[in-house]
């Protein structure tokens, strides 16, 4: 339970994100890192040239395109709108404005510019083709009801499925004790399936307000470690507010309520409920920020395997995290996450802080079998966490306070075999060091599965 339950859910969500991007949203890829300084120099030179001759529309348009490449959307929009004041019959300029407002999620404004180009008999066919692509994406984004989802299913082998200590020596009531071998590290194989369903309802106002409902389900069945058979149901719901671009461009915020049900070994393990908020901020065309915080109340049930859950683990849990994502080039992206969790369980010895940092790099490759598969990708992920507890737990060791250090590395590869279907393989190693031997363990996990996005 400690290790295996949430691993597959996180992996499924990762590949849902990889599979769900819309082609129109990738029109402005950030310049590769080695080229950025050259573009910045050209941007500065183009600004000076435009400033010296503001009536020259070619110079203004050249500056606007460079501003777009560098993520200066405000500068690009201001320049393009000034050009239309000089000459209202510029379909390419209207198209670029529509695309920029699309990127900023101001879909009604974007649609207004793009429809003008679509209905302009003088607009070039190539421009109209791009406009049609974005109008289709806007219709998809602005339909009052939209549904998206994903399913991820497969097999996984773990060298230590029960997160058991490698040593048979543990602490009980402050004394050394011999642990039965059935409770030390046990290898196992499980079958798993996770599904995610998203429902969006657009209220049809500007700035945009959209209700988002999310349901995530997960099932796993162990071959031998039946006590780890797990089912999870998560629900979140809340309205997402897109900020007025005249106030703050590229920001959206969603307050939400959430609920969780977790079953373990065919018994109710815990339920939780709570609330929080998350959001996204577009820093530039290549850099984005995601933030999330929430507070939940967990209510545990005592079971035959865990007879003191209710007395020790009930209580609130708070979380806050920030992820920065950056596009290094058209086929390479990276992200960094920092997060803090506070668990305030009823038993002082179960209360802890968790400080976690992680980094990932994803590389997308052209398929070596282009007739049979789409792009391939490989992600490398590293994570480090410190977990200090408040006080000793008397039932374990009344004189020693638990303090864990966790680190893990992971490789995830995928091969797209259809537009919405990918084969996924993953390898992971996790190690936990602790001041109390009961909680020290390591685990190798290897999984293979199929991810389907719809």
C-alpha cells in the first residue's frame, strides 16, 4: 500500500497529458536554446527599426513575429492591432491576432479575428487553411459540454510490492524484535487498470468560466500479496476562471472540492473530503507554471491487517505544490516540481511534514518505423523527499523519532501506435532510508501497458 497504490495512477495521468495536446496548440514552438540569443538580438534590432519608422507595416510585422517567438504576446498584440488601425485589410495580421488570443484562451476574441479572415475572399488559401484549423479547435474548446478521458492498463512486477523492510530486525515498544519473513520484502506481480474522465461545461462568458468535473478510478490485483489488492475512486469539481487579459494575461484559477474512497483487501481503508484550488500561468511561449493546494480530512477504518488505523491516522492533510515546465526545443521539454505536505493525524507519532522535489526531462523522437508507429518518447524522472515526523510513536520506539529520506529514479518510454493509443513501458527504483529500521526498504518496479486517450 505504501508504495504501489498511487504509482500507476501518477503514470496514467502523465501519459494522459502527453496524449491529449491539440495540434493547433503547438503552432508556436519555442526556439531551441542555442538559437534564443540570436532571436533576442534580432528582436531588439527589429524594435529599433520599427520605432524609427512606425508607418512601415513590413517592419512592424517582422517585429511582431519575433515578439511571438520570444513569448512577448503583449508586444505582439499591441503591434498587430496598431497595424490594423493603419490598414484594416490585412488577413495575415488578423490571423496572427486570432492565434495569439487563442493561446491566451480568449476564444471569443480569437474567433472574431479568425472569422474575418475566413470570410475574406482575398485571403490566401494557406492562411485560410490555418484559420480553419484554429476555428475547429475553438469550437472544441467552446462547446458548452465537452468530454475527455483516458484508460491505462497493464502488468507490473515489483521486487518489494509490500514495501517491507529488507532486514528481519525491527523495533517494537522500543525493543528489537524478529519480523516474520512473510512481512519482509516480498516480490509480486499485479494487473492494474486506471481510468480518467473529464467533463467540461462552458458558461459562455468572457473572460472564460468553465466548470471542470474529474473522476479517476484505479484497480489493482496482486498475484500473491492479496492484502495489497487496491481500488481507488477520486472526484474533483470546480469552476475554472480565466483572468481578463487586460488585467493579467495567461492566468487561470480553479477552486474545487474533492473526495476520495480507498479500498484495500476488499475492505474500506479510508475516505476523505476537502477543498482547494489550482491554476496555470503562461509565463512565455516556452514556459508555464502550474500550482495546486488543498486540504482534506481523512477518515480511516480499522481492518484485520490495520487494527489501529482509526485511532492513529484520522485527521487533516494539507498539500501545496508548484510545477514549472519549460520547452527546450520542438522535441524536448523539462519540468521541476516542489511540494510540501502536512499530515496532522490524531496520533502525534504519525504526524509529519513531507518536503519533496522532482525533475523530469522528456524527449520525443521520430519513429524508426514510420509506417507502423507514430512518435516515440522517453522521459527521465528523479525525485527526492525528506519526511520528518513530529514525535516518537510509542508502539514502535518511544525514544526515537522517525525521519525518512526517500529518493527514486524512473524511466518511461512510449510508442504511439495510433493517434490515441500508445504502448508504455516503465522502470523505477525507489529507496527509503529511515531512523527506524521498520521503514527502510527499496523497490524495483517494471511495468508495461497500453494507454488510450479519447
